[in-house]
């Protein structure tokens, strides 16, 4: 799972908390992972954090990404309710869980393709679905959400392309954070805690899933 630009610092913060807790224990296995190394990790995180604060495009990217994910999450409940109607109508029901899965994993482009397919299914079977008590406003809601997701996704892509012109210094800082610290600490952590629950805290794929759930829960409360 690829780490998105806006995820580097929150992911590093999450990893730092785990490593800070376990640093003394890990150092008994390998003295390279000392308190000095822990402090250096924190310094690099803060350096990248400061770069991001000065990066107005990143601020825009974070804002539009947040709006995009809030819109995506708002569709999950109506989709779950519509799935019940599909089942009663004896129509294919796999599209709905596939869309929800893609929305949860933040695969917006993939979700949009399947939302379009679901809209076509609804249009072709509208009378049957209405007879099975489909909410009459659901097709319009789906169409509006599709348009909003498309617009925000396109805007996000445009900003990301503009941000690809980051200075070499910024790119070096991100590379240092990932290569010298995130990847390195994950490697020793997974190896040291292999076979235990702690190993998941040093697995990037699992950390990103936790980050996505955390962000989703935060959006639900707001």
C-alpha cells in the first residue's frame, strides 16, 4: 500500500509512539536503535512537519482530501440500506459491498467506476426497485455524490501534480524520513516482535489501515 504525501507525518507520529515505548527493549537486541536514534527520528519528523506548514499547496491538498473522504463516507449508510432493497428485488448485490470496500480503502477512482455501474442498474430496474420500497431520492443522491466525488478527486489530482514540483530539499527530507527511519524501524520492529500483536504496529499496511480508520472516525464525529 503506497504512502500518500499527506500521510507521511501522521504515519511517522504513529510509528514514533510505538518505537518510543519499545526503544529500550529493541536496543538490547541492536544497539543502533538507541535513544539518540529515537531523538533523531523525532527531529526529522518535526523538520518535515515544518516543511508542510510552509507548503500552501499541501494545505489545499489536505483540505480537499478531507472533503473527498467525508463525501465518500457519507455514502456508506445509504448504500447499506439500498443493498437490502436490491436483495428483495433479486438483483445482483455484489456492487454495493464492492463500492463500500473501495470507499473505505480510499480507492475513489475504483469506487466511481462501480457507482456508475450501480446507477445504470438502478435506471434499468427502477420500477422493480421502487416496488420493493427503494427510497425514491436514492438515485438522485447517488448521482449528486458521484458528481461531487468526481470533482473533488479531479481537484485533488491537479493539486498533487502541482506539488510534484517540490524542491529537491523537500524531497530529500521525505526520502530521509521514509528510508532512514520509517522503513528501518518497521524492519527491526517486525523482526523483533514477530509472532506477537506488537508486530502489527511495525507493519506499514496495517498502520495505514489504522490511520484511515482513525480519520474516518474523526470525520464521523464532526
